[in-house]
């Protein structure tokens, strides 16, 4: 029986870990056979390794929440399937949507043997309401007048005003309001500083061990996994052990996967992916062939501005920065043609393109911006996907001939590369150029900017490199500040940036039409000035936008039932307003080289077997892990 000691030693040595970390790896190895352990890419190093208080915004929640936390409902981000998790059925509203009733599943237990009941749900809501600064506190405070227990498995919410979307707070796209074990938190003095350690799990796994420096975490399947939502929904146990390991570079991930020491990873650059598959025939991604990567993660790539910092508070400056970017160069030179270009703050998934991007194409083509002296300019270029297709043909890839198929692969188009128009916009704002061709601010100082970006998020970092290269070529002094994920998140949360490559700015989406849950935090009532933490139920207003136009649309959406056809119209109007103002530069839709190794494990979701979302770091991954089987 192969133990996991060798794996850990290789990983630790390759990352130059401290000797004490190696000792921990040797200690746990005696009880963890490799063939029983699914090893996954942890994505980031946990900066708070023993802090599991996921109700505080600064504590990392990816992967951890998948295995040990839970909420009422989920939407599978691939299939759109509604999943009743801790609730036995969908939310029940009264006629005017001023009350919502939740029926909890019976027979779900915390890992310490105490059953989940209505007491936990009522406590969770009341506790977050009275502790401002915790996640979901502001959203609950806006809507909840009263919450009370009807019986051991029934809870009723009385709302301050009718809201047919109140259940979204408890419905997972990436995460949702996690239940709190009443028997733990009722004894906590300060919920903002308590670490919830060791965590009491509501998922199918418990914490077995972890590196004190945050580089790896080992989870063990609960003996009573059948008494969890994933166990009930799938009737499958899943791997006995799951270990998440942080690799600080694509090269480190590749080495581990080549040697069969890593089974599943989130993302890679294209070159490294091709190299792995050439060396290890057991490795693949969503598609077997070009463009390989999973194209439908419901997120979009963005370049964001702190709108409280000059000159990024100026619309013309934001448009100038957009028009000095060459999107075809990004696709071909930086991303190797594996992503869809995306001009609007809505993921360009197959589903959403049919409802938003394609219907909005005539509006995009007719959009005009003022560039000064009565002159206007149409900034949209619908030929972009066809330029990318021509590049792909020249590279020797099989490319479809039908225009609709090309759009399906590379999107509807993007903004024109027009540095001469960008120059006019800046000159009209008082900017000038010096003799060296470098831009000066209106006060005569050199224009310098810094982009913050996390190297472990492959596409975000590549897009930072692309933007920096383009803007330097345009005449701006640009620096990139590379940050580990958690410092990156903190800097974004408090607005400590000029330019960020944070994704999903402007609001992400779920596998449905309604945009409201993902844009509600851009309403000015949630605004927090730079230096204070931005909070939100799903998204946070990291860019510090304040717009009466957005407020009006968000209010209208909130008052419209989610199944009303007007929701599509209002969501589209929001996207038009965002694009016209270029509050952010949306660049591409997400693609992910979600890569798996079938040496030890099989039945991962693929294009040929799309039974569920491959996004394992989303909380909904809990309903996919049980289907992964030993080879």
C-alpha cells in the first residue's frame, strides 16, 4: 500500500517548506493510503490556517466550505438543476411575498452528533443580525423583521417589505449563508475574532489535519456521511480522504500531476497543460481536444478601477484605457485562443450568450461615445472573434466555418483597439504628452499606475501583464504588484488599489436569468468608502461605484418577481449602463483548465459526461465529489 509520505516530501521540498511542515506530513502519512486519498489543488495558501470563521469576510472560504459547511439550497452551475440541501423543498412564500417559510430536512447532523434543527437556523439569522460586520448581516438587516421557529424543522421569516428573492441569501452559486451550530456560537464572546476551531462540520468531511503554515489540509469522510445533505442527495460516500495542497506555480502543479501526485487542479496556463498531457496520458481537461478548457464557469474577467481615485473617477479616462487595449493580442499571444471575449459584465457562458450577448449585439454595434468637439465614435468591433478564428487556423487547429460556431467559440466581439481615439479622450480631459511620448496628468506630473494581481489566478495575472504591456506602449508608467490570494482579497476589500484584476466586477451570474442577487451590493446603500471593508451577500462593491442610474435599475429589479419577463429587460438595461460608463473593463468570460488525472480516480465530469459542475472549489462541489470513484 502506497502511503502519502513521498507525495508530501516532494511537494514540501519543491516549495521549500519549513522542516516542521515535513514532519507533519510524515506524521499523518501512516494513516492515509494514497489510493484512498483524492489530492486536489488548494488554489491558495491559507493565510489564516486555523481560522474557520467563514462568517467573517476576510477569512478564506474556498474548498473548506465545500467539505464542512452547508446552507439551504443550491443551483448546479453547469446543469441549472435546483438542489434542496438542508431544506427539504423550495422556499414557500405567502401571496405578497412578505413571509417565507423553510422546511428543513430531518436527519441531518453536525459532526459532533447533534442534529440540525430549526433552532440552528433561527439562531444563525438572529446572531448575524445583531453582529454588524459579519457576512450577510447587512442583507438580513435590510429584509428581516422577525424570524421564529414553528416546530423543530420549520422556520418562518417575516420580512420588512415584500421580497420574492429573499431565499437567494441561502441559495448557493459560489457560496451562501452558512448555518451556524447554535451549541457552539451561543458561547462565543466575540464572533468577529473567534476562529471556530476546531470546526464542527455540517458536510460529509471533517478536518483531520492541516499544515500550520496553510499549505495543505487533510479532510476525512465522516462515518455518518449519510446524515449530510451530500450523502442524502447522492447516496454515495465519495473518497475516504481528500487532501488539498497549495502549489505556488503552474510548474509545481504540473510536476505533481506528471508524477501522479495530484489528481485534480483548478487551472493552468495553456502551455503547461499541453506539456502535462504530452507526458502523462492519464491527464485531460473538459474537452479532449482544442480548446480543451471548461468554457462555462459563470464568471467574467475584469480590470477594475477604484472609482474614488483620480483619474479613474473620470468616464473618459476609463474609455481611453479600454480603447488602448488590444483584445486580439490578449487572446492570441497571452491566452492561446482558449477563452471567449466578453464586452459586458455578464459571463459569456453558452446559456447567457443566448439571453444577453447575442440579443445585445445590435445595441453594442450602434453604441456611440462622445470624444470631444462634437465628435462621436462607435467603439464596438464585431469582427474580433473572426480575427481570432483566423489566428487559430494559422496555428493548425480545426476551426469551424459557420459564423455562429465561431461566435460560440470566441464570443460576439469586443471594443476596438483605437489608441488614436483614446488619445483624443485624454487630451480633452487636460492630459498631455512629454517629449518622450509619456502621458502627463493635467497637473504636469507623470501618470503612474499600479495593478494588483494574484499570480496563482493564471488568467487574472496574464491579463494584468497584457494590460500593463498595452498601457506602457500607449505611454503610461505601469507597475504590477504581485500578491498572494489572501492579501489580494484584503486589498480589494478595503479599496487599497488603483487598478485590480479582481474578477466578476459588475456582478457575476448563476444558471438563471435574474441579475439582481449579483448586483444588489452595487446599490449605494451598501457603499463603503476606501479604507473600510466592502461587504455584500454574494458580490461586494470593491470598486466603490455610486450611481443613481444603477440604484434605480437595482430597485426596479428588486420589486419585480424573478420569473417576470421584465427581469431580462431590466438586467439588460443594467448591463448597458455599466458598459456605457465603463465602470470596469470586462475582458473575457472565464475558462478554466480544470485538469484531472485518472491514474487513481475516475468519473470526473467532462464534456462527454456532464453530470454536474466541475467547479470543485464552489460549495456546490460537495454534490460532485461523491461521484468520483476509485479507478
